[in-house]
C-alpha cells in the first residue's frame, strides 16, 4: 500500500493507472476508521481495479472548534486497517496543501437542500464538505466514489455538487453499518463514556419506532410523539427530528407512498453529537 501526502505524486500515479485502463474507486474519510468505513472500502475494491482512500480531518467543515479539537485521530491503526483490506493508495494530505495561504474558499449554493437539519444547525458545514470533496475529486479523478447513507444529507449534497460542477464520477451510496445493538457506527462513538454508550441505541430505537407507527399515525403526531420520547429521556438533548423526502430533504406533512421518505435525527449525549436516519418509505 502506498501512503502519500504528495499531490503531484498521487496525480501522476493515478493517471498512469488510468492510462493502463484501470478503474479507480475512491473513499474519502476523516480517519478513526471503523467497520462502517471498511464496508465502503470493500465495496469500492470489489467494483474497481484500484482502491484509493483519503484521510483528512477537514477543518473548514467543523462549525464547532471543540468538536474539531476532540475529533478522534488514530492514524497508525487506520493505516493498518487499510493495508489489511488491500487498499492500493492512501492519501493523507497536509492542511496547508489543501488550503494554501490566502486562498479564497468557494461558496456554493445548494438551495433548499442545505436549509434544513445539518445545514440549518451546522452553518457552513456542507460548504466545507463540498469544497474538500471537490478538491479531492480533482486530485484523485475517481471513476466511482463511495459515501455512506449514515450521512444522508451529505450524500444528497455530494450528488448535487457533482451535477452542478459536472464532475465525471459515479456516486455510490452505501447502507449504514450498525453495532449489534443498532447504534450507527461513527468515529464520534469513541468519545462516549460507558454509560453514554449504553444509552446511545435509543436513537435507532426511535427511528424504528417511527417506521413501525407509520401506518397508524399521521406525520405530525408521529413526529411529536418521537420528540416527546426524546424529551422524556434525560440522557439526550434532541437537536432535530424530521421526516423528510429523500430527494430535496424537505419535511413532509402527509404520507405519500410514491415519495421516498426518511426519518432523520441529531441528538447530543453529553458533549457528543450523534446523527442517524432510517428510510421509512
Ligand atoms: P467520515 O470519516 O465520518 O467523514 O466518513 C467517511 C465516509 O464513511 C462517509 O461517506 C460516511 O457517510 C461513511 N460512514 C461513516 N459511518 C458510516 C456507517 N456507520 N455506515 C456506513 N457508512 C458510514
């Protein structure tokens, strides 16, 4: 496995592989890798000749300095996991290379897509994600790039970015990987205390409850019921719980079996913020 921070080297190596007719599958990450990330890697490896991963904790997508500071970093373990699954190239850029001094950061307009949920509660977050993903795509020039449905709104933003910038890449969505008790795998789970970790599967239980009650309750009372359940649980501070369409991610007011529908949640356990979602139609 090649490990490199050198952008000209990476570009040259990849372009030579592409000239030989090899396809490139790419998985961008922020490291602290877990089985969810590895599932994306395995899929990318299976569907392409070459697997390229990147590890970069992107400072401009953090709207909370504390979150950036405390974001888990496990570079040694990450490299070992990537080596073990047969990753061909891992790109670990330096911050100053990705954001040269004096560079003016591009501002995207994703319209209503970013006016809700993560976009609303984490101002600037998706612009930061879009900027780094565009830069990474320009370097790696993948045929296919793999993103988790765990970050459902991010996936929608990336699809929109690719369409707006006319980037020749296929975006491949990958199902959320969960712990046996239902908790969605996340690098931030490493920050939970044993008690918080025990409480955390409540988030997925509430999403399952939403799906189960869908046939018996209208959207508004069901949403309110779930909000009340969070408010009755002292372990959590709910940031949002929304039931949205799966294209524009706008809250729906009535069930419609013709529209894909996803329940999305963000909640704090102590000072750790977790998100999750579940398709209910
Ligand atoms: P991150 O390192 O958190 O930026 O995640 C890198 C990629 O892995 C993103 O496309 C995430 O959506 C995806 N990912 C993170 N956690 C999971 C999970 N539990 N299941 C599936 N994909 C995930």
